C-alpha cells in the first residue's frame, strides 16, 4: 500500500494510504488556501481499453484505482529516458494522457535537472522567495 505524509503550513503530519488520500484529503488540498504542491510519483501500468488499444495510468493498488488517480490532478507530467537522455514530457503521448493547464506557454519537453522548477514557475509565476536563483544541477554518482 502506498503511504505518504502531508504537512500543511503550520499543520500536523498526517499519514494516509493512496485511496484515503484521494477520497478524503485531496478535495480540501486542491484549494488555494492549502498553498502547497502535491506530487505523486508512480510507475505506469498499461491497461487494455474496450476499443482494443492500450493506455498507461499511474500504477495504484488494483486496476480500478489507476484510471481514477489522474482526475484529481490538474497537472500530470511524464518522465522519460530515451537513449540515456532523461526528460520531462508535458504533452500527451499515444499511450499516456497528460494534463497541462498552460500547453501553449510550456515547453513540450523539459530537462529533469530544472524541469519541475520551470513547470511550477510557468503555472504559478516567478517565485517570491528571497533567493530567486535557478537551482543548480546535481549529479548523483552511484557508490559501488
């Protein structure tokens, strides 16, 4: 079962299962008063559709939950790895439907190093933090 913690500004940490979060906690968190980004990271589960095609959905607990997950999010992106080049796609593919509220303002592909920062800046405008510098890329090396 997928679980994670939610900490609203000044609030208590709550640990929820994915189903409980989508059913009970998600509706209040999508208001502007919550003032946070909710990020769900999932693998893709490919399912046969009634018309004979295949579609990719976030992998949930069971096949019935997977197609319901995207309806709770106004923005859905896809991380890809093609020939060792990892990127974030913001436009739908033939197999996976994505959601992008500003498709004409957003680049169809973003680098993974700064892509989420660019994505949220496009959606919400420039950050108002004291330091508005773009984050530097971090190279992770696997220890043997």
